[in-house]
């Protein structure tokens, strides 16, 4: 502290005072997170992880450590008057909450985006040192605070593992028709997907394509548009629209071009498809990958394909309630309300899984291998492995829902008796009462017998 007090640089003094004040209540980091969140992908994930780490570090340092380890602040006369911080804090000096928040945010951001971390880390180090420079913390306060924050930032990996930018695609590339300016391409645009019109973009990139605007029944509409000169199918929309177009493409052995234009674009993200221009270049060169799909047959009826997930139990009624609340509350808030209400009202399902009787709350079936295993499924590790990722929550153990949520919060779901996971190639689910199946977020038919199958090498996708 005395060595710091002997430093003489008026400009540095002013900068340290301003920087230290800007970091009060983590406002500097929240503003930085807001800037990072403007860009999708790694940058936005870095912002979300950074804010989560901020909350954890603030709780650990300010509400726990400061109360358990009280310590006096450095004496003001150790520093020249012009450098002293006005309105000196009166809380415990140990540890430094500013340093903890700075290190937590910087660590969490760097986990997701090393490029953003290269900018944030020096700023975080400057904030941490500023608390010494303005005389409100001992160096050991800052060191312990920074160590605490870094630990909290790393601890986010326990609950939220870092996701790959895209899935691993083990399937080899395949030769598909080259579409000059979209010649031979039937392209469906769902105007209800997302918030930005894409019809103009699709027309500009594929001027010779036959552009079709969805009227609701995508499968029927695409089937009616296919003719002898159709070489491929395109779709601009979210996961529900893509799943419908993939169904038609798989039935007619046609390659699929996907433009992510919906609120949720998990399938395109897992394929590494983020921009329409990338897909346009792939259609010009005939570059594609062959991947797998999942399918479900309800009571022996027509086969229904899905690109991401299918489920039975709590999810279908949650979707129906969300759609009812969405006009008044908006999509995300309506989804949160619907989830809470659905879980509260859920009834156990008496089913047999491949002939073995089970009592469950819900069952989830993913197309291909999803990760992480011991947590909520987030991203596929690969595409084209020919497996179904089956997960279900048991209802035949005491306090099963409470145990499930507790395990989810503590990151120990893989060791919970209330949770089961396995990878299979097919699964037959028979229910004692009628159930509704949901595929890729869309409500499907009602039935009692559901036959799920993995369909490897079922679809060729441009640009994958």
C-alpha cells in the first residue's frame, strides 16, 4: 500500500478513480455483457455465462466471505489526498467484491470466447488494481477476491458445460445436384417464423427457385409443389418448419437446403449453418453431408420424422398452454409460465418401455447423441450416429420431482435415481391412456403405442 501511495501520476489517479467507480454494483460488467449479447453465437453465450458468474461471485464474496472474515479497510492517510476515494465503503475489506466480480466475469467470458476474453481480462485486472490504488483494499483482499471470482467463473462449467460451436459430422460428404441460381429448387418460406422477413433474401440468392410461402400445412404444400424437374427442397424457418421440409425431402430422396430464420434454429446450429449465403454457395457447388433423422409411428399410422427431439408427457401440454398465453405475454415469458404450471399439474404416466413397465413423469427422445448427459440436453455431440438419446424422469421413487430438480441444480443428475438415460436404435412406448407426442416443438397425433426409430443416412443437407 505504501509503494502504491508513492506513485505519482495525476492522470493515472483520475483513471483509477473513474474505473473503480464504473465497476460499482457490477455496472461496468453488465454494460459489457449487453454489448457482447448484441452478437449471436459465442459472444452472446459469453455474455450469459459472464452474468451468471457475476451473480455467483457477488453472493460468495459480498454476502458470505465478508461476513465470515471481517477486516478493517486501509487507513486513508496511506495515500495522498487527491487519490482517495470519496464515500469510502464501510463494509469488510476482505475480500474485494470488485476484484471477485471482475475475475468471475473475465473468466466466464474467456471460457466461451477467448477473443472477447483478451479484451475483458486487462480491463478486469485494471479494475482489481484500482481498488488498491484508491486505497479501499489491501493487496491480499484483491488477490483473494480475484481467486474467488476466477473459481466461480470456472465453476459455471459444472452446471453449464461449454458447448462445441457445431456438432461433429462423421458422415462423409456426398454428391448432390448443383443448383445454378436455384434452378430446380422448391423453396418454402414460413412468414410466421422469427421476426425478420427472409423472402427477399431467398429470392436474391436463388433467383431461379420456385418460392412458396407457407399457409400452415408445410408437408402438404411441399408435396403439391414437387414435380419431375425438382432437384432439391429449401426451407427458411425455425425447427418446426425445417422438420416438416425434412420429412418431404426424406420421402422423395431429395437434398435439403436450410436457412435458419426462426426463433429457435437448433438443427441449423448443430449443422454449423448460420448464414443464408453459406447455404447458397453450397447449393452452387453441390456440397452436402448425409445425416440421420428420427421417426415415430403412432398406433401404426403414418411415419412422422423429427430432426431434433420428440417427447411424451409434460411437453405437449406445455406447448399448448404457451401458445395460448403467447399473444398476451410474449413467447419467452409465456413459455416460463407454461412450464411452471405444467410441472405443477403433471400426472404420472404408466407406460411400458420395450415391454418393461415404468411409471414416469415424461420421456424425451433425441435424434442422435445429445450432450451433456448428466444435465438437460443442450447440443448434439454428433449427427449421423444412428442412435436415439432416450431420457426420462421416474415417478416411482419418493419425492421424485423434488429430487430431480435438486439434482439438476447441483449438476448431479447422472447420479440421481429419479433420472434415466440410454442410447438405443429403436424404442416402443405403450401407454395405458392416450398421450400426445410432440416432435421438434410441434404437437403431433394422440395415441397409445409409439414406435421410435433412428434413421441413419436418411437426409442430405447442403452446406453441412
